[in-house]
C-alpha cells in the first residue's frame, strides 16, 4: 500500500525543501491513510495478495523492467526474515502465500 506524499510532521521535518516545494500538492494525512483503512474494512476477495495499492486501486508494481523480481525472490526474502526474527511459527499461511507470489 502506498499512501502517496502526505502533509505530515515527518515529511516537513525530514524533507524540508521537498515539503516547501510540494506543500500545495501534498495530500492530507487522512487522505494518505484512506486506502489502508479501506483495504482493512473492504469486502474484497483475497485473490490478489501482495499487490501494490494506491487510491483504492491496485497499481503496477514495476515501472521499469529491471525492477522485476525473479521467481522465488519473495519466498527467499520471507525465509530470511523468518530466520532472522524467529517469527515463522507465528506467521499465517496467507502471508507465506503472498510472499511466494
């Protein structure tokens, strides 16, 4: 989920020049949170786990060809994270399926 650039204290303090230049077009914090809240409450099929969402719509994950992952990259990343954090036994099957996609 991508919230877009939003008018928040974090953007203002960590990126002051960016904030000054883009302030007129930045979203409100509420607008930035809209999609994640909507995804949490929406009645939708879970047939597309792992998609990038913005403005309540799935978006392309890759803008340029060299950013496409190789088959199995998600599963390898999941396994590395599970090993490093020790949370594998607590993780849901749907999260594993999403990582493998």
